[in-house]
C-alpha cells in the first residue's frame, strides 16, 4: 500500500526534473510513511511512498524486471500474488523479492497489457515499458484505489491524490463549474470529473495507455447483472458462503496483523465473523458511536464482537469532531460532503494506534440491495400498478399545483413526496431521492453567472442518461448499477481511502472481491429483496454465523446527526460562516437563498441538514485551498481560516 506519482514529458520538454517529482511524491507521505522511492530516465519519472505490508524488507519500489526495461509503481494489494508467482516461476521467471509488486512486472512480461484480468485485488498501477515507449495506468475493477491524471500537449502526470498533481507548476487550478454543480447534487464529484478543469479521475475498471504523446482510455471490466436461472435458493446460499469465505481468507494475507472495522451492521459483522473463524489469532475490532441514540450502533457492534470473540475497542463521537474538518477537507482535495467522513476519519485514527491493516464491510448494500430505497421503490412499483384514475385522484387531493418536493418535516409532506415519486418513472423518482440540491434549488442558489457558465449536461441529465444507456441493466438492477458504479466508487470508497490513508492505514474490502461481485450480479434480484426484506440472500447465508438480533435490526448507516447539529450546536457557526461578507462562496451562491435554507432548517419546517453541510464544506474548502499557490503540506487550523 502506498501513494504513487509519475511524469511522462513530451520529447520537446526535456527530461523530468527530480525536484518536481520529489515534491509531488512528498505530498503523499501520509499514504506511505515507511519509505520513498524514485526512478527517472530521461522523459519518464516514477515515484512512490510506501506503507510496508507485504515483504517488509524487500518490497521496495519502483521495481523492474531483470533487463530493467519495464518499471512499475503500484498502490494496493494483489491477494492471489502467491499463486501467480508460482505459475510464473514454473514458466522460467526469476524473482528477487517476495512482493506482489514484482509479480505484476513478470505477469506483464508474460501476458502483455491484458495481464490485469489475472489480478485479484485492489490496485492503482503505473507501468512503463521502455521497449515500446508506452505507459500503462490501471485502476482496479470497482475503484477501491484512486488514480488521477493530467494531460496536455503530449505530457502526462498521474498521482494517487489531486494534491500531488497540484505540486507541478504547469497544472492549473481553474474550477469546473459543472463539477461544482455535480457536487451540490450528489455531495461528491462523479468520475471522470474533479473540481479542477484540468484534472481527471481514471474510471474504475479502466486502463489508460500513453503512447507517442497521445492517450487512450479503455475499459476491461464492468458490473454485470445476468441472472442465472435454475439454481435453488439453498444452492445460492452455498455458493455465496464459499465465495465469502475465500474472499476473507485471501484478504487476511499479510506480513503484519490485520484487524477490522465493526459497525454492528450485517456487512461488517459478516466480514468479522469469517475473519474470526479463519484467523489463528483474535481479531481486533474498532467501532465509533454517537451520543444520539438514533445514530448509535455501538450496542450492535458489542453484540457482534462478543459473538465472534474479538478484541473489541470503541469510541464515542461528539460535536467537537467538527474541529477535524480542516484535515478532513484537505484529505479529499476537492469538496466532499458525505458527513460519514467524520466518523470514518476517527475510526481510522483509532485503529491506526494498533494496526496498519483492517478489513471493512463496504459493498454489501450495493451488491445485495441493502438500502432502504429498494423497499421504497418496490412499494412505488406496486402503487404504480393501481388504476391511473385512482392515482390521479389522490394526487389532485394532496399535491398542490406545481408541487416541488423539498424536505418539509410535517407528516403530510411524506405522503406528498411519495405521490410525487409515484407519478414519475422509476429512474426519475430514484434521481430525485439521490440528489441533495434539486435542479430547481440550484437555479435559486447559484448566482446568474454560474448558471450561465455551467450549462453542460446537468447532473440530472447525466444521471438519467447513465441509467438509460444501451448496455445498462434494466429495472431495479439499473439502480443497483448506479449505486455500485458511481456512488460506491466516488463516495464510499473514496471516503474510506482518503480518511484511512490520512492515518497511513490500509483498509481492505472483502465483499468487493471481484469474484463475490460477479457472483452477486448473477443472483436474481428477487433473492436480494424478498418480502420487503433487504439483503435477503446475504442474511440467509450468514444466519449460522451471527446472532438473530443482528439480522433483524433496522439499517442505520454510518451517519451523524446533522439535523440537530445545524439547529442547535452549529447554527450560529454555519450562519456566520456562510453569510458574512468575507465568505468565499458568496461569489457562487446567492446569500438570500442561503439565508432561507438556514432559517427554514432552524425553524424546523424543513430538514436541510445535508444541504447546509454541503455549503459549509464548500466554503471551508475555498478558504483552505483557494489562494496563492503554496507548496506547504501543512493543513491550516480552522481557527486560522474562519474569522
């Protein structure tokens, strides 16, 4: 595990400057505090920061083949590297280390650029082939590990994080207004965009080829939803348990101890249960809770830990966690407003006191239909089958003319939103629920000049186009596809990667082993959501591993009490921050609409907790990052940027 960077200059630029490459690499020290490696040859430079997990003494990077004409830097873990190494040895390849990185080099020699299909793991790989003068960049199938790039006039830069690219003097910092609009819609910026116009994310399941001053981006894997018929439920349970056991066993391969995050939910408890069975030693588990019982899963985590016999540790998060926002915001390098980044940051910090590697349960909701929207959408689909005349009569009785759903908190509003969604196609009702600032809200929020200059395809149009593309799955599977392809990669996995690597902690996700993912895609949706039971097939598979009470609990998620915080503890803070004359975001947002959001939320008439959090994060991000170019890697304290 590490952070990687690299430069390939066009031939008219001359050789790579070591000082620039070193500055880029140094900005990623948090991802790899154990050692640094650089390799430069004329127009090409590769560098990395290493967190030692496999082959602690010998796994240095960059590393090459015997002829030193193929070089690699690599971030991640290849869980089947030992099997691949044995196969390559039998074919005559010679190794000088026991690392998974060197296996990739020889696998490329053997298989060519299609070698990626044989890898089982999480990875961002940069491989330079001096024989063909080509650079290859690979990102793992589901997007567990990040990879960003900048390309202009025949020169290419790449890095694990945006901050490294910003160390290069040629990289511009002009903001993308379409990315800002996407951020306000989704609370994160979907691939391939970033907040900066010149910087892009390499999509998951894709690789980039640089050759002769040109780049091509090619897919090599995607989520598939092709239901396999003729298999009984009990057979699916057996297949799923076998896949989960194998995935967790592989993810335990390490030369250092491995622990686990444990929320007490089905997914993390499943991973911990298998890890406890497969590990010869007691597993250390770590949980974060809240004083607000509506968001506190610690009792479930304790129950799971006791049942699995783990060495359990827990911590309670209080509102003063907002003091951490400076570190959290700069950890993402762009606006990112999933509030669960706060507990993720803290649980990572907590676990890193003891360990370098932990397992997590991310991915279960996306693979097995665990989100509550699945039940709601199924109910909506049933309601849509009622006679049209009856539905229209109900709409006329409840919905006002030109009704637009916001976040009203009175009981009638829930009925109104349901009827509104029922009157729209499934994809449109889903889009409304996953978007934070609705399109009409952004028209009121943005200053006119922003609206004028952000008229590329809107966030809503992009989402609907994604769901309706020719090769997308149909029905409810199309919504799982969005969750897996976009939300999982650009929100959940980005959050876990940045917050864990901020503390030099490697997080592994066994449920996203691609063999598990492909198996889940072949399981009929009727076994994922059955009789209003979400994750039905997963719960059946693990019922002998976990206590019944954990299988019956209502999903809570890894959230924080935003509604209360912005009405009480953070009301004065947010109002001052967003409305004072020095607010950087006033350039983009109309103060009158921001004031209405704050006052409506504080009065209790609306629940705009997520909207206010998104605005606060953007304002703080502007204050922390938008100024004169600085090479300082220190994170300013919020007290120094907030008056």
